[in-house]
C-alpha cells in the first residue's frame, strides 16, 4: 500500500446528518497546522479522512448485486462535505477530488471486475486511486497529436475479428495528483481513429514511470506530476469506459458534478473563501473598520453556497459555469482582502493568509475551460468579455 492509510472499520449507511463533519474538519485542520509545510503529502489529514469513511460519501450501497459499501449521499451533501474539508486544508480537499473522480468513474462503469476487485480496497482506504484525464479536456489541447495514445493489439489468428484483447499505451498523462503514492490511475488515451478510452491502470505494470512531484506555486503537497507510459501493455479487462467518439467524451460522462468547470471545483474555491472570510471576521472583532467589508463578503459567500447546492440538486436556473466564474472571483478577492487585513504578517513565509493567496491562484488554471479563461483575461485587461 503506497498511500500509508490503514484499513478502517466504519459504520454502514451513515447519513449526512449523523456524520461528525465538525470533528473531521477539526482533525484535518490540526494536521495542516502541525505540518506547516506545503511540500509534503498530507498523510495525517488523509488518514483521518479514510478513517472517517469519506470515500463512502461518493458511492451507492451497491450496484446490481455487487455491494459497494457506499452511503449514497446526495450531490449537495457531498459538496457540503468537500467545502468543509477545503476550509480546513485545500491540499487534502484537492487530493480527495482526484480520488473521488477515479472512484466515481469506476462506480459508473459496467466493468464488474473493477466493482469486485478494485473498489472495495478504495472504499476502505487500503489503496489510493487518482486520475490522469486533463489532457482529454483542457490540458495540451493545442497539440496536433494526442499526448497519450492507445494502440489496439489484435490477436494473431486470422479468424479473430472481434475487439482487441489488449492495448498498448504510449505517451504521458501530464497532470496526475498523488502520482507517487497511487496504486491505480484512471487515465484517458486516444486511439488512431480518434476514439477515447478510459483505463484503470495498475501502476506496477512494466513501462510506467512517475514523476517525483512538481514544485508548484501552491499545493505542491498534492504530489502532482506526469505519468509516463512507455509501450505499456494493458488488457481490455481494465477498461473503465470506451472506446468512444470524442463528441461523447469519456472524461466527463457519467460523473455527477464532475468534469471541466465542475461544481466540485467551485466547492473547493468556496471552502477556501470561507477560510479567508473567517479570518476577516475574527479580525473585525478588534478592528471595526473591517466589519462592513466582512459582512459584505459573508453575504456573497452565503448566496454563492446557496446557488451551488441548488445546482447540485438539479434546480433550474443555476448554471455551473457561472457559479465557477463567481467562485473564482470570490476566492481571489477574499484571500487578497485577508492579506490586506493581515498586513506584513501575512506576507511572512508559512503564514496561512499568504498560502491562501497562492492557493487561490490555482483556480485560474485548474480544470479551467477556455471560455472562462478568456473571460478572466478580458476582465483583467478592462475589456468586456
């Protein structure tokens, strides 16, 4: 086991109302404060999440006749949990979204091998899974050739005319979180005919090499780096989804609140905004001049949370991309306001406020669709988008 989590025994069918979310947030926040280093994997916080049964938020109790052990929380309840964890430690919350993205795609897959042999150990925290699919949606899209290719390997018998039994993966998945601790990585590859396939790839296959973790402006502790495939042979029994035409993307289909510009991403931005606005609130108790701006931020935060949860429950009139744009804007403004309030103290290395400002920049590049990116650029330049 690479991720240093122990198997956990948790109660079955725990509802959101009965889950000790405040205790989990306290534990995660304490681990974050104790580490005081942004460059290391958040092992302590991750341990608390696994012990609490957080993976079970994101899966049903069963699929067909196969028990999955999930608690079947609603989309809104899951986002409430993610916002709370993000307010305690954004790195842990970000890693969790990538773990959840892998779990969700396996849950929705028709591949019973994944349900029976892979998901049980993910649900208990015995193994760690992550995803490498950004290159199918937002990353490296300017390149003429797919960065990760899947070549079908057909049987040699002339009588064989069916689907290939194995594929050969060649290239890189450029952004994989937790790349050095993962046991399984759900990666997207493109065939010569343009069709996309998702594979659940065991990382111990020959020909796979992972980076050591890129040094980022923030969230370096997430262990995000590229995963390289040098003619890696993988059987079709590890297919999560596909082959599928690009018009019906395997990277975003069948994942509630997932995909580019997703509500999960907005939830994390809101969680970080909570931290910054909470800092303003605490300082406003001694500095009356901060009270008005703090109340304005709090009202904006409350309204944005309401919109997010309404969209998660499918209420009409709430657009995920507009929510993402608003969340990006709020997290940038609120963290910078906290830095202004902190003055020079917040600019000292390792101060929470300075870290929040760096973390807020992440939302300008993480899974950010082109229309949203250009809207930001136009706004910053003073142009109408």
